[in-house]
């Protein structure tokens, strides 16, 4: 008997399934680190809400991620699921190779 495992990503804000364009957003507030999975619509709302505060703030650390979308790094869960569905072998943990992220983005994600 064959068995298939399906991973569905869900938006942490509205509990709707993330089909395309979702991402994991990492942020820090009052010294506490947070991470949230958002659909593209909610990620844009998050970006828009923070934009005036980010524009007026001083940068204190971190690094700029080259070639990234406006909120930073891609959703690693989505990249791994995409890679698996496209028969691209990557480890289930750790850094995702840049060429795989480039392929993911070139595919319209």
C-alpha cells in the first residue's frame, strides 16, 4: 500500500491555507524574537503597517539578505515543499542552497 504525506502551510493570522506567495516573517519586539507564517496578502499588510516605524528607526544589527523579498528570507517550509514536489533533493534541516531558492523564485514563488 502506498502512502503520501501532504504538508499544508497555514497562515498564522487567519488560519487560511497558504497556497502561493506565503512566507515566514521573523521580527523582534521589546527584545523578544517572533516568527509568523503569512499568506502574501497578510505579509503585505504586515510590511505596510511597519513601514513608517522601520523608516524612522535606527538599525542595530542583523544582516541584509541580498535578493530577498521585502520582508527578508523566503519561507523555508514552502521552499522545501516546492523542492520536494519538483524532485529537487535538499536536506530537511539547515540552510537551503541559494541555487534552490533562485529556482523557487524563478518558478514564480
